[in-house]
């Protein structure tokens, strides 16, 4: 098994464990953090990106943790075609593992929240605050555009996102969550949404309802579109 696959799998597992973990802690009944609010969620997601990125880089990948930025990097020449599957496969696998661990840790609290299946789903994947397909799609495009464009500005050139410092990305993710995350929950990462949504569909969660697959394409296609637009505009301006 390739170094890249293992690195991205482990990094993304930590990303989802800490990121979806805070959502579970805030939303599920009878948790210590119940009702903590958006500041707690956005801060922990930023720190989760920091932790996951460090793990992945230390294991030998660029620490992308995000298929959208991998695809954009491939278009831009940072990755070869042969690297796409290890990166994206590792990220999706890691996201599924992280979601499983969150469910296992909070299983009693998922059971306590069985009367509110929408809260259970929110601990796995994103959904719109107000359903409006064009604007929901635009939200994911814009959030990912900001993520990649500013991240490339940190490092000064449109190359390997993982080579930039981890802390600036942390603050950027925090800012995106606080400023742009209120409409769709700012997936800005196809693996972050798809992997946990798959786990929601297959895990024996007491009282769960639909995994909302009709919405699932937006946090997949939206981030990829936003990342590609970001690469295009960045290269035009630099």
C-alpha cells in the first residue's frame, strides 16, 4: 500500500474524528458540550485541519486531505495522474474511518438523539440551512475558492498546498467557517462529506432517517468547481 494512501488516510481520519467529533459533542443529547455553538465548531474544525495535516505530512504526503485541492493540484501540474488514486482513495477511506470512530465514541448519545435524526445526520455530513440548490452550490464553490486561493497566497505560488505552514491554514478554515459556513455547513471538501455520509447510510444508528443523497452531489461537485476556478484565477493574476 502506497505511502501517500496511508498518509492521507491517517490524516483525514484525524480530521474527521476531531471535526465531526465536535459537531457530535455540540448537537447530540446529554454530551458535555451540548449547545456549545458555532464558535466551538468552527474552532475545532480549524484545529482538526491542523492536526490531520501534520499527521499526513509526517507520514509522507502533502497533507491535502481534500480531493478538490488534489484535483486542482493535478490540473496545475503539482501531482501526476498516478498519484490521484492514492490521494483521493486515502482521503475517502480516512473520512469513513473517522466517522466510524465518532459514531462509536458517541454511540450512547446518538441513541439518546434518536427522535431527532436530522441532528444525527449533521454529525456525519453537511446540509443546507435553507434549501436553494443554486445558492447552496454557490456556497460550496465560493468557500473552496477562498480556501485554495488564500492558501496559495500563503505560500506565494500555485504549487503543493501541503508544503505551506499548517497554522495559516488553520486560521483560514476557522475564518471560512465563521464567515461563510452558515448556509451549507462549509464542506469545502468532497471526502469530508461523502465518506461520513456513506457511514451514516451503513451504520446501525438508532432512529436514523435518510442520508439525504439528493443533496450529496453539491458538497462533491461544488468544492471541485471552486478549486478549479481558484487555480484559474490565481494563475491569471500571478
